[in-house]
C-alpha cells in the first residue's frame, strides 16, 4: 500500500492513461478524485471500478480550460478531503491535424487553453492544498512529440513543449516540499486510439525499436513510481516510457 492515507487528483481520468493511473493509485491505497470532460458513462464506470478497490472516490465533470470550474473543484476538494498529496495533470486534447497555414487561430487557442493553460491553472489553485509531509507530488503528462515534433500537430506539440518548461519552473519553485516531474509517453494503446485511428497509422506507430505500442499499465507504473516514496529523488525530470520512439 504505497499510497495509503494519500489523496490523489487525476485530471481527465474517465478512460485511457488517466484511468490507468487512477486505478494504479487506488490499488496502492490512495483516495481518488478524478475529472472528466463529457463522457459521463465512462466516468461512472471508472468510479465504480475505483470504489470497488475500497478507497474514497470523487468524480467531477470539469472543463480544464475553465478557471471558474477549476476553483469550484478546489473548494470541493478542500471541503471533502482537507488536503491533496498528489496532482496528476493528464487532461488534454490533440486537436485538429492541419498544416500551419490551414490551422484556425481559434483551434490553436482551444488546444493550448486545455493542454497548457489548464495545467497552469490546476497547479496554481491546487498547490496550496498539497500537503508537504510526506513530500507532495505533481506529475504532468506531456508527450514524446514534445522532443521531436510532428507535422500538422502544431497546437498539441506547442502545448506539450510548453508544459515541459512549466514543469521545470515549478520544480525549482516548489522543491523540496513538493516534487514536480513529467511523464512523456510514446505511442500508447488506448481505447481511443484503437477506435479512432487508421490501421495503417497504427502499424506506422509500431515502427520503433520495441515494435509495438505501449500499454496504459506501463505509463501507470511510471506514475506510481513518481507518486510514491520510491520516487522521492526525482525532481524536474521528464520520464519517457516510449519504446525507443525517441531517445532522451
């Protein structure tokens, strides 16, 4: 029970990587707060799975780009739990795949509002709730694409690259009481990717040294390491489980 008596907030955790992290934390004894954007059915299923593991669970439909919604959630967390130990900023959107000349400014702004500005706001408003004994943890989910870029992904890659910088700044500001690190996953096999992506694209993504997509559980394992006491010497790092898609 590596996270017993600890409270974790994971954003965007109704499915995919966020859900995997929430389940991994709950199995190790953490109470879980998780947000979702619009898929209420998936969120309810996740809530039931988490509650079956025995801890306290709170779910919240929260738009990560909405400052008022974030401050409202902060007040609820403070009222119901009194503290936070772990904040995982996972919520995000890929956005439209278009070349720069065709990318609507509004779409660029929308993706950055969720993927970068939203993380900033969660850190701004929830950091004061994070307990410092044991040491607090903030984990930001970025992307291997923040290292190498990709054509037609300007808003997403820009946001994730900015998130790397935000994480490093926070690491300096908050250490040693709160440790800030990032996880930059490579191509991961999620239900969304399997349902939405072309099979040819999926095969292309496997063209890496490990010759396969990563599993949600492999990202959750990295998140558990950073959240637990075993990760107490990680500060300002970008951990990148990516199957060799990019060497960091």
